[in-house]
């Protein structure tokens, strides 16, 4: 089928709305009609060149939800009419990582930025006859996608699809960075550096886990206020401001967990986080940086003698087939806010304005909403 999608043709260029030829599902694949797609900073990393892709063009987007419209041979987990969330990390269930309980680092994730379909190594999306990379093997800046069964998670049909879309990346990643990787315990002090679409959910996760204090740091006043609305106890415009007050708030002990969820992480952020971490505390590195950046500021003396830890995190440290249903149950029970995360909605044609609003700090999460006329 032919669809209109947001495509990146050149690094540093804006998204172009152009025709994409989308192939039908082969064995092990499904086609999904999307209801909505989140505007995540990770796609901006592709535009800037900070995240490497195998080649251009790229069909953007990796956070979405919709309805299954076609099913390829051999698919057993979903059928036509099912509602699904698209997870940016596939979970095949059988590779060594999945078999050991680490679905969030499934071996199939090695091909996320190659565009090569898991099923057969070919391409489902073409632009002007050329193969195109589907971002994270999804390409959700399109009203329809053809993806592997391992990239979809079936959900109950009463969940609003535009809200469920947020579970495909930002909510699951942020929440799990606090509750799973961070292992926040009741009474802990938690610092969240960067309160965007991921960091705001680290705030939610830390609050749910019983943190006594949650300190949010962001230079944007709107985001600091939002953090307080979502349960943070303190909000600061800079790390320096937080460092000045943190010892008094914790009797000199500093934080048990510091979560780094800035939009673009740099080497100096790690030592800043360690400066706010107490003895035997943990820094959770969730934000993404430039793949070419290998320099990190780190006091090795402090790291060893105070037994601090620096831990990377992807998809919140747990598998999409576990995390997404669990979080939707919490949403139903009123323990997870999803509706309030969507600051603005956009037509696909306005996607560049959506990313400008992200850059300007106007959104927690912008959402492209597809209509029945898209295609």
C-alpha cells in the first residue's frame, strides 16, 4: 500500500511528508493501522546525526499504538482487530537475552537502525523505489506500519489507543528507570535530571515506589511546575541549585538514586549525578548522547571508596511484554497518569512544528494523531 509518512532524507534536514510504499506482512509479521505516535527525542537524535542509521531515507517514529489490520503466516500472538502497542525494543522470547529474562535487550535489537526486517532481512518500506529504514524497525510517523510480531504487545480494547501509544517508549523507559533499574525503595531520596517525556515518568515511578523526596531538575520553568504536579517534592533550574540544598534535605547523605534523563546527555552529566549520589548509591543513565562521544567526567577515587554505581538503562530495565500490561493496569487503577502527559497533539503534516515545540521546552510529550483519512 502507499501511505504518507514523515521521512528524513538528509541529516540535519526537516522531516518531509512524502509517499512511502509499505509492503504486506510476510511470515511472522503484522500490519497495524496507527491511532497515534509520540514525538520522542530519540528521533531528533537521528535528525542531528547523533544516532547512527545504516542509510537514508528514514521513516521516523518508534512510539505508537493501533489496530492490527493484516496478519502474516505463522503469527500466533495477535489477530486482525487486536489493539496493540508497538514497542521500540522487539522481544522475540527465544534468544539468550529473552530466555534469561532480559527482553529489553533482545538480540533482535541489534538491527534497530538497519531497516532490515527481522523476518527475512529485506525492507518493508520504500521511498521512490529506494529501501528505507523504519526507525527502530517500526516507523510510526506513518498511518500504517508493517512490523514483526515481536515488536507488538496486545492490549485490552478499552484502553484509549492515543494514550497507550506512550507506553511504547517514554513512559515505560522513565518509570522503569526508577522502579526497576533504580530499584527505588520507600523512604529513598531520588533526583531526576531532565524532566521531559522520559524524566517526568521517572518522577511518577519514584513517587509510586515510595520515595520520601523526589528532586526534579530542569531549566524550563514549565517542566519544573509539571514535575511538582506529578509528585516531585522539589524542583530546581540547575544542578548547582539542587546540590546546594540536597545535603540539608538528607542530613548530609545525598540521594540513593540519581536518574539522568536529559534530552542530550554529555560526559559531564555523569560526575554531576555522582556528586548528588550518596554512599553506595546509584546513577541511572537513561538519556541518550552522541554515539561518537566517548569522554566522560568521572572521579574514580570517589567511585571506588564510596561504592557508587553507574548503570545504563534501556526500556526501563524490563521487557515490553511485562512492563506495558503492568503499567496499563496501574493507569486503570489511577496510579499512573497518561492523559496529563500529552501537552499537544499534531497532524502528521505539522510534525516539524511538534519537534520545534519539543526543542523549545513546550511539551512533556507531543503526539501525532492520525485520522481515518490519513493514508
